[in-house]
């Protein structure tokens, strides 16, 4: 059983940067693909970025490509570096994990992930 805890959210101005962290515990983090999703008020949860358990493959939503970077370290933390933030990036951001060793490709659907964090709020003001 993997537990995920996000941190790093906050209130920032448009054009600023934030780095979100997702700390994992209780499982074999190195064998899990990690994903970031977000949900704005009144909207569906949407895919933001994902990284394979090997760290060698990443994927991004078109809306964040070139501004956001997903990464993971050798410990138990995944990151989402968010640069040049826009008001449209305002949402609750969730990290998610799925056991990736016996899967192929990067998972973009939330239904493919087994574990979720509680979310961290990111608010971007103009």
C-alpha cells in the first residue's frame, strides 16, 4: 500500500514558478509510475504530467508542455516544477501512483492509477 502526500502549493502571481512535491511511503516507490493531475472548481480532473518508474519516459498535457517538468529522485519523492504559471493553472493538484513494472507506456488516465494523494491547492492571480 502506497501513501502519497503532496506539498508545495500556494498563491502566486501569473508568470511565477512553484515546485510541487509528492512524498511516497509504504511501498516500492521505485517500481511505480507517477502522475500529476489537477482539478479546477466545477471541472473534471485532468491529466497534467506523468513519469515512468524508470524515470526515462515522461508525458505532458498540451496545456503545460514547455512550462512544467515532472521528475523523480532516487528516494521517494516525485516533483512537478511549474514555470510561467497562468491563471488557468489554478486548481487542486493531485499526485498519483501505479505499479509500473508490468505495464507499458505512460498512463494519462486517472483510472490507471491505484494510489492518490490528498491534493495541494495552487492559485495563480493576475
